[in-house]
C-alpha cells in the first residue's frame, strides 16, 4: 500500500494523499492486486508502480495544473486513480501506472508495446483497461466492476488497439507476443 499511496504531487504540493474512505480504497486496491497486478508480476517478475492511488485533493491539484501533472478531472478519475469514490454509475475500480521491468529492454530495442498489451489481454482476464505511454512503456492498467476491456496508446501507432466490437478483440493473440516471451525466456 505504501507504493500505491506515494505521490509526487502530494510531496511537491504538501497535500496528504490519504483516502477519504479507506475501506473502499482497500477493497478496490485488493481487486486490482489480486486480479491484475499479481498475475503480471507472477509471469514477468517485479513490476514498478509509477502512480496509483490519488486522493481527491491530490488529483484535483494535478488536474488544475494540467501542463505539469497531466491528471484528468476528479470525475474522470473516480474508480480509476481515485479508488475511494465510485464512478458516476456507482461502480468501484482502481488503477495503477506500472512498468514491467523485465519488458523495458525489449521495448527499448523494438518499440513494440503491442506484444505486452496483447499478452495482458489474453492472460489477465481481470483487467478493465490499459493505456500505454512512451517512457519505459509504462501503462495505466485498472480493475473495475464494469470493465471496458480497451487498449489504447500514446506510443506509435497511437490510438485504440482493441475494444469490444472490434474484429481483433476476440480470439488468441499469441502470435503477437510469442517472440517476445521467447526472447525474455518466459513461457506462454
């Protein structure tokens, strides 16, 4: 939980990053860990948390100063980075921005973020959404009571890789990541 609660915005701005509803934050965080983060870590080894839980006050400060912190509004982040407030439909969720450490050298050499995205899509059924970023192939990944199951990226090719209704959403995508797993010494 210490890794989840650490916030650069909180440290810089002197705003405590403490849940208003700790029981809800713990419940959502437990699902994020058990259904999303632990399966990734079991397969790839240690992951690093770049950003996870944000209190409403911390997120509001980050949204107010978009050019520096790049946070979305509180309403957008309920049941995402703000774990202790349900979204507008009353559903809970939790999100973390992570780096899969073992994947970084492969990504830096190939620029292939899609291999990791497809592996997670096929192997981690509890994920709600993913959004990939260029630095270290870090990505937001979440758990949510009503998952949207979408994969998007700011890395080229930018945009939506898949979501329900797209022709590439269903089926086995192992051809997209089997070379990566072999190179990293990991089994399917």
